[in-house]
C-alpha cells in the first residue's frame, strides 16, 4: 500500500503543477489496469481493497477543485481543437532526430538534417530527446527481449504504453518527408479515431506532446534495465556510474 500511497501523492502534486502530464499518467493507468486484468487478476484484486479504493477516492476528490473549473471553461468557450491542428503540429518519424535549442549537439544534428535535402518550405519540429537518453532507450529496449520472464512482466506495460505514446505523437495521419502522405492514399493513425471517441483528445492542439508519454514510460524501462545490468556493481562504483549518466545529460 505504501507504493500506491506514494504514487497517489506524486500524481496529486503533478496535477496541481500541470494538468497535461497528469492526463498522460491517467492514460497510462488505464492501459496498466487493462494489462493487470489480462495477465494477473490477483494483483487487480489488491487494487480493489477497501483502503486502496479510499485512497483513490480521496485523491480524486482533492483533484476535483482544479478539474471542474477546467472543464467549465472548456465548455463555456467551446474549447475544441480542429483535427487539422493535430495534423499540422504532429511529429514525423524524422523529427525524432531533429534537435531543438536545448542540446549542445544542435549544430551537428542540424547539419545532418540539412543534408537530407528537405523542401525549403519544410516545417521541422524538434523531437530529439537527447543522445544519452536515446542510447539508453535502444539498449534497454534490446535487452528487454533477452530479459527473464519476471522482468518482462514488469516492463511490458511500460514498453507498450511508450510505443502508444510514440505512435500518438505522429498525429491523426502519417507524415513523411515533410508532407502528409496522400499517394496512393492517406495513412490514418490511431489518433484519428481517439480524437472522436476519447475524452480530452479534442482539447489537444499539439499532438507532438504525446512524445512525453514515451519519455515517462521509457524512463521506467531504462531504470529497470540499469538495475538489472549493474546489480554486480556496489558502493562508490555504482554511484559513479549513475553520477556520470546524470552529469552527461545535464551537460548535453
């Protein structure tokens, strides 16, 4: 119960700080609950205990004071984003390699992008998540397929939700080469369906923000990988490895 309590407190503080990441966490919880229902119904029974439900209800009640005004304003002003905005602001696969101004590798990566000969009117959107984080994503994802069953059971819902976030960041229709694919036909993505049936999707202007869900979930997968890979390293050596990773990310 202590882990659930800490999660609910963290979730509550996140909602008070910023509504959007809180929405992503709720989205993950729905996927995770579905995963538990399919794989381990006994664990789902633990979530339905009296003390657990009381904690969840209290958290919901504490969130309502900020959620209700948010919904009222959305209703009063008809805050519904045109699906064309979601298409325009979506990421494209090549955007994952295009840097913003927040990385020291901006110059090198932009040089590589220029060499790809995009049209002059191309609208490039930064989707690059950092060199070290990207390397850790690749390594952790690769090791996932070689990991033991127990670790896989823990990591699978995070891997799956990360992929969902990545796909949703591409928006309602697939773009490639700085243009929406039209020939031989447009390629619709899951976002196009969720826009019409899932609460909250019509409020998104920038569908690229779903990349944040990928970051949240892959961070957990990376932590699981590092814990497993570095379990033989102890004391100051272990501290040094984590410190180097931390400082490299700050430097970049």
